[in-house]
């Protein structure tokens, strides 16, 4: 029986990766790269697309490598322990804007972003794989998954709520603010990752393959539950990715900047914070919800249906700051569904890993969970790339000011751009959530 301390320790791992680094990368990076760092929409879209092609190779290789690691710290924990500090350092550097020209900035952004993706892979793939070796009890797996999601969403809530206030506290230019906050949150991410590595335990020994073989990769594509669950994972991250990537533009352009209500500053990070708090609460009750519904599969479909209904409803809200609390309410209601299905996804990956071990005779836990991390990065970054692409197609463009800095042309933010922003936050995610329901319906593991 795992202790409460260990469950909290496991939660700290995703508090660091999901609640700090990935949350800032998902919601702040699209706006940061175009409006603060100075990349064009095309540069930002291309950057994220290239990074995804990079991940298609590195994530499965990392999973296979992690499966074969043997050390006194275990199979997966050493990657957390020794990867924590580089992970936080690279994140901090990525939010620093060097005093370079456009070409130099491109090189900096592309190099650091790819390095950050590699470090995220090196830490997060083994972290996810830990779930497969900490316990063989299905209920306990659900509990660990629930703690993981609560940790991620709780830290995401703190990160996003505090972001605008920390910016004001730091002061100076936006470039200076992001650089300081990058260092601050980088330290927190490193500390959380390190704590997770030391506080968790590996109780089960993976049945290791004798040597590296491409047969394992081939076996994945014969594994129907893995194929469908990977598609579901990509879709869940497309759903979140569109919403987080476009939130900054929604506040900036559709609502004409930050909205202040009774002294509360509602910028794009605070706007999404309400959803983080909801996800944290409903991520905690997800195991009970699953027991009530009767199976992970049915609970997942019910949660996705909630996301469809309230995403569509958001589209019909007037594009006016006076309706900010209606918008917040719909973000909260949509997040009920996200909070309920998020822990289930990782528990279902553990089921797929058990299925693969039983079918093939050797463990591919790291490889299976690497597909979950790849789906997370692929879905989030491709959606971020598509947001930049769609805004460009809708008419948004860049200009160069008298100081040589690249910035969004205010005159290009027309009604078609505003409509595109609104749709990317509502209708696009609703379609994706509908696809999640269809994929979950045909998912073959019924428990």
C-alpha cells in the first residue's frame, strides 16, 4: 500500500512538468513568441511544427531507453533525479529574449525550443512510466493518476493566477518580466521534479527485453488499444491546445485587453485559471465518478460530452467584456469534463501497457507511456501552430516598428480575425471533443 507522502511526491512530478512548464508553454508561448520575443506568425507556426517532427523520433526512443535503464535508483526514477536541474535551466533560458536581430532570435528560439522538448521528454516519459511499476492494483493506479492530475492542475492554478501579478511585481519591459519569471518558475520545476524522484518507489520489476529491437515498435502498431488510445490522447491535447493557445489573443483582441472586475485583473492566464481550479477539484473526484459510471471507458465518454456541450455554448456568448463572468462560467463548466477524463487517460495507458506485456511477454511500459507524452506535445504544439497559421490566414499580419522590432499590425485585426479567434476557442475544440467520444466508443479495453 502506497503512502500519502508517495502519492504527493508523484503529484509533484506533474505539478512541475504539467502545472508549470507545460502550462506556460501552452498558454503563454504563442503570444510570447509573436508579441514579446518578436517572431512572425509564420516563424512561430514553423517552430512548433518542426519541434513535433523532432518529438516523433525522440519520444519513442526515450521510452525504449528508459525501459532498459538499470541503476540503484531503479528504472525510471534516475531520469527524474538527474534530469531535474537541466530541465529547469533550459526552460528559464527559453523565456529570455536575447538582444539579437530577427535571424539570431530565430536561431535562439528554434535551438532552445527543441532542447526544451528533448529535456521534457527525458523527464516526463520516465515520470509517466513510473505508474506502471509503483503498483499493480488498478484502484491504486487510479488514485496515483488522480493525485497526478490534482498536482498538475493545482500548480497550474497557482502559476496562471499569479502570473500577471508577478509581472507587475517584477516591472520593467515585458521581455524583462518573462526572463525573470522564466528563472523563477524554472527553479520551481526543477525542485518539484527532484522531489518526485526521491519520494516515489518502484515496487515492480519490468520484464526487460534482452536487447534493443525494432520489433517492439512494430508490436505497437499491432496493438489496437494503443493505437486508439494514442489517437484519444492526441485529441485531448488538441482540445486543450486550441483553447490555451488562443486565450491570449481572445483577451487581447476580442475583449480589448485585460478585464478588471472589483480589483481582480483578468488577463489570459487568470481567465484560464478558473478552469485549472475546476480541473483540480474534479480530477480529485474522477475515481469516484468512474466507479459511479461503471467503467473508465464510459466515464471518459460522459466527460467528453460535457466538453462538447459547453464549448459550443461559448460560441454564442457576445464578444463583449460585459459578459466576462458568463465566459468564465462556461470555462469552468467545460473544465468539469476535462478534470474528469484527465486522470483516466494515464490509468488507461497503464492498462494498455499491461495488455502489451501479457501479449508480447516483455515490458514496454516506457515505450507505451512515451506515446502519451508524444501525444501531449504533438496535440498541444500542433494546435498552437495551427492557431498561428489560422490567424495568419484570417488576415493577421506583422509589421516592423521604427526600432526594428517585429510586432502584430493592429490594423490587420479585422472582424474575420476576431471570429477566427472566437471559433478556435469554442467550435474547434467542440469538434475535437466529439471525435474523442467516437474514438472512446471503439476503444476495446472495457474496464
